[in-house]
C-alpha cells in the first residue's frame, strides 16, 4: 500500500532517487537537470517548513516525490500566497499506477487546509517528454485544476562550446556549437568594474530593487527577508554579484549550480535573479559579463538564463547569449476561483527562476 507523507530522509537518497527516475525516461538530447545532495539541499531541503515536500512510500521504499515550498506573489496588484515546486518523480517500476496522481491530490488537500491559493511550476515543452505527456493528459482530464500561464525562454551562454558539442545527440546543434567555440571569446572581467560580490549589508538594497521590479509585472514573486538572504548569500552552490556605484546597489545577479545530463554530465549554472532595470545599457552588459566570467571561472560549460520573454535582447546578444525559445511552460495547479489571472496568458513569473523555493 502506497503512503504519502513529508520527506524527512537523507538529501543524497532523494537526489539519487530523482536522478534515477528522470534518467530512465529522458534521452541525451533532452538535457535534463541532475542533482546532488548539496544542490537539492540548497534549492529545497534547507527550508524550515517541510510540510509540502511530499514523498510516496511503499513500506519503507521511496517510490515517488513532489516538492513544493510556500511562495508569496503579486498577481495583478494583489498579494497572494501559494506554493512553487518541482521534481515530480515516480520510480519506473511504479509508473502508471496513480502514484503521481496521489502526490498531486495530497498537495491539493494541503493547499485547502492551509488556505493557499495556487501552485506554480514549470513543465518541459517538448511534446515527446514524459512531463509534457503527463501534464497534457492531466489538463485534459482536470481542466479546472491546471492552467497554462506562459512560455519560458532560455538564454544560453556557452562557455565550453566544444565540450558541450560532444555531449549532444543532435548533429546540427553539435556542429553549430563547434563553430560558436571558434567565434566566441572567453568572457573576461574589465579592470575597475563596479561589479563585486554581494555582502550582507547589500540585502536591504537588493530587496528594494526586487520589490520595485515586482510593481512592473502582472505576476512577480514577493520575497521575505529570510528567503532572500538564503538566495543571495554565497554558498558552495550559489553566488551573487552586485553592481554598485557611489549611490548604492543598482542591480544584481544570482546564479546557482545546475548540472545537466546529456550523454554525460554537463557542468552548468542557472542565472536566477537578474535585476537590470536601474542600470545603463553599459552597466547591464558589465553585470552580465561579470556574472558569466565568474560562472566560467567555476568551471561551468554553459550558463542558462530562464526568462518569460526576450526583453533586454540587445544586452544578452552583446554578452554572447543564444536564445532558445519555449523550453518550458509556467503553469498553475488548483488555482483558487477568486484569483484574477487576466492578461497573464503569454507572460511569466518575474523575480523567480528555476528554483522551487
Ligand atoms: C511524470 C511521472 C511523474 C508520472 O508518474 P506516474 O505515477 O506514472 O503517473 P500516474 O500513474 O499518476 O499517471 C500516469 C498515467 O497512468 C494512468 N494510471 C493511473 N493509475 C493507473 C492504474 N492504477 N492503472 C493503470 N493506469 C493508471 C493515468 O491515468 C495516467 O494515464 P494518462 O497519462 O493516459 O492519463 C513519471 O512518469 C516520471 O517520474 N517521469 C519522469 C520525471 C518527470 O518528467 N516529471 C515531471 C516533472 S514536471
């Protein structure tokens, strides 16, 4: 008999479980994320409230998981609380037996019990992917419990394009990357740059920038100080750079370790929060170039930047990024009837990246 309850085991076991579930069902060309205990702990498991980190057990055996954390968003001017999550995984031996459905139903019951108004998540847009097939079928069966909010585009900056080429299963993409590796210089930091590592005294200024950014969007994450401190503080898997002149912090960029799997392991980082609005065009390029140079220095082969749209394209192209449209879709599960999603079709979540937390 399958039982669903909050996960309280070893992060290394959960990371290995998720990797095994995904590796089995995706091909090299799908470039899926691959997790370590440290990455998963930073992204989710260090959260003080684990009530929404759901695991399914058959006796003592872990057979499924679906992890979410509370999140507050500004939706069309209204502040509402829900959850954001990811990592829905079911052991291949337990597929098509309703385990995923039980995990989703348990999360929905918890939402009702805690008066949470929505769940936000990302779904792979490739029609052949396990995620797309599962959620398309779920949406057809339960149209009121699933709503598509908008596409997520990736900007990708290849730092070791030649190495990447050998990991890909697609000959045309591999050839393109080999050409790119000859044309693109390695990213470098300019002497006298106003960009420097974040320190704890920058927290309030960064928070203000995020709150101001939230006012400019229909849907944006509203951060609390504790979660933002966790996001911005340097750790073995996460880093923040701020752009600061005499009048204070004007922009910042966070990134975290996010290795992927092609034929083998691909060292990669996600650029998560990127606050550019108050910077000049040159300042935007300076912050992004510095961020990419740091990521390259840490050994990543590629930096990935998810965005709801292609705004600031001139900055990304000038810094060597390549646009990859429609990689995944932002969706909401069990949205409360009173929420106003007007005008949201085609726009995404600002102020939050791929992290569940
Ligand atoms: C996507 C995933 C989580 C689905 O897990 P699952 O436990 O097989 O899902 P369910 O059993 O709840 O539903 C899958 C199908 O089995 C069917 N099913 C459910 N219970 C069943 C039962 N008792 N007997 C037969 N079929 C059943 C469901 O109706 C569904 O069919 P449909 O897609 O035709 O509607 C799993 O395939 C997985 O781990 N994939 C890799 C990771 C991934 O891509 N995750 C998604 C991240 S967004």
